[in-house]
C-alpha cells in the first residue's frame, strides 16, 4: 500500500487560536486523512511503548520555534518516509495501534459521524448485496457482514476480499485497490463522491488449487462461478470458439463444477485485468494491457502488423519492485507530488531475471501501478505460505465487546445469464519469447543502487526459489 504526504496546509486553530500545519496523508493518491504533527508524534510514542525504540524508524524531532517554509517541506518529506517505513514493516504495519489511528483520522477528516447505514456491495456479476453496518466498521467487519448475508461459511471468508473499483461504461470493473485494515469501507467509497466508485467482493487468492476448498460449499461455488462467467464475458479469460461452445453447454446443464474445471484450463483464468497502459518492454512507450495471476504479470501488446503478442513475467524471477510517482511539468520535466499541482503519473518498475545472471528493469506506467504492486506482493505472500506448508483459511475473528449488526435474511447468489458468442475481434496470442534457459541465482547480490531511489519491495520468493522452481 502506497502512503504519501504530497502536501501540507496551514489551518486556523479550532477556537480561533494560532494557525497550525496539517499534513494530508494520501493512500494510492487519494486523500485518506489530515493530521497534525502532534498527532503523528503521539502515534510514534504509543508504538515506541509497545514495540521499543529500536524497532521504529526515525521520527522528525520537535522544534522550539516556528518552522520556515523550507523546514516545513523537510518535515513533510521526513514524515512521509516515516509513514511508509511503518506501513511496510510486517509488525508495525499490521498493528492495531497503527491501523486504528488511521481509521479514526479518516473518520474525523471526512467528518462522518458513527451511525448505522446500509452499504451496497457488488458481486462480480453486478448483483447488489445490501448490508447494515456502522460507518465506523473496518474492512474486516464489512467483509464478515457480506459473508453472513450470503451465508458464506466462516472458514471461507479468508478466500475473499473487498475491492474498491470504478465501474466503466461497459460494466467492467477498473480496480483501484484492495480495501485494507486501516480504512473504513463506507467512508472510503462515499468520500470519493462519485457513483462510479463501488465496493466489490471478489476472490483474493491466485492459485487455482484453492478453488477446491471454495467449491466444496454451495455459496462459495456460486461466487466463483459468477466471477468466472463475468471474466469470460469481459474478455479477461481467453476462450476459443470450441471452448466457448463447451462452456455454454455446461452452463445450460447447470454443471457449475464442470464449467469451472474447464475454465481452470484456460489462459488467464483467475487473473485480474488492468486498464490499457504503457510499458518500456519490448520497446519504449509500448501500449500494453497488463493482467495479474498465476504468479505472473502478463503484458499483451500489438506489434507491427497488428499481431497480438504476450510477454509473461514470473514473480519468482522478480528480485524487487518499486512504485514511483511524479507530476509532469510544463517544460517536460517531472517533480515530486509535494512540489507542484497536476496529474500524478505512477510507475511500477521491477528488476527481472531475463536470463542467467542478467537482470533488467521493466517499467509500466499506469494509474493502477499501486494496485499492480499490491497484486505482486499478495502473490509472493501466497507462494511463501504454500512453501512453508501453511493455509490461507481464516476463521471468523471473534469480536470482543459486541457483535456485528446483521440482517437475519440471507441473500442467494444469482446465476449469471448464458454466455454470449465470443468476440471475433479477440485474437489468439503468441508468446513474445521462448522459455528462459536454466537460471542460477549464484553471484547475484543485493538489489542494485538504482532501486534505492524509491520504495523498494524485496522479493523473498526470488531469494528462496531454486532452479527447479524456475
């Protein structure tokens, strides 16, 4: 998750007192909350009490006198680095102290009182699920409420997540981000003040082997089936005419498990597709469509002659990646988001093992770069859990001091309409390159100095994967 403090504001005191500086904390480029230095210092002190000073990153020191504009900018940069460092730390970033601070700040900034509301959550097929929640309910609370409304068993909740999306004109979803534990879903979606933005329930794992767990349950099977039909309809899953005929026949027979078994064999099954963007592979400013799934990023592109090609980048071959943001200037240069106004340009860059002992940076320029980074991290996490013999099953969190307010009525997942004929304009794709030769990780050291310029995500899957896995 990308934290930034791109700007500060001078604000009047609450009771007409002296002015103070407020820092706007953005998540994925969207305002999450507005806080003062003293509030962040209080958070730091609380974390220090709980975890010890040696665990925490450096915090900007207090100043006895008023700050100059240059010192205000310096503090802003220091606070931004501090928040990013805390969030990326597995211990601190997942702590209730850190997450509850951000939730309270989000609610206070958006000035949303705590009250019971009806929240609309969409399924992949567009079906609406209305749940009664509090405006102050966090992401896990809302996810549990949706699961209860659909009668999804407790031990399958961990297989699904809530996503913030923008609904496009054709009904497809453009994914903004996966909702996190530090935010309040109702506040997150309503603060955007646009009917285009919705919350969607979708499976949150990448390995299709986990489908077996979900398909054991009737509701889980229906959710997976509805999502797969939707992905096929929108062209996310690549289907030949013969495969489409077989799928439609299984649909007519209401053979959902057999339908999914066939779908699992199709290219890009279970992938999450992003909007068209630009990459520097195989050449600069190349128009591509990126999809994430099956432990890889897939780049689809058209080469001269209108031939559709695909390049696949395995996450196990990525040594590290980073997300950077900049604001284009009138003279053609760029600046950091804190130094100007304009549309922020986001880039995802990853260092990839192209051949034995040869690493190369690949850069994707896309407004969804942060969401791509989140997908990469979740794929790595899933790989590491699987290698350690763990499970992604998650039991319902037992809340202390109260229960969720839920409707007693349960909502069934409606079956989607039959598949329409495949789009004739969708061509079969040719692999951009042949399989890489055998890889040796010996002799490759720490990430290059190029990676130190931004938030670098080291890839533990890369470090632990051997030749037999590549």
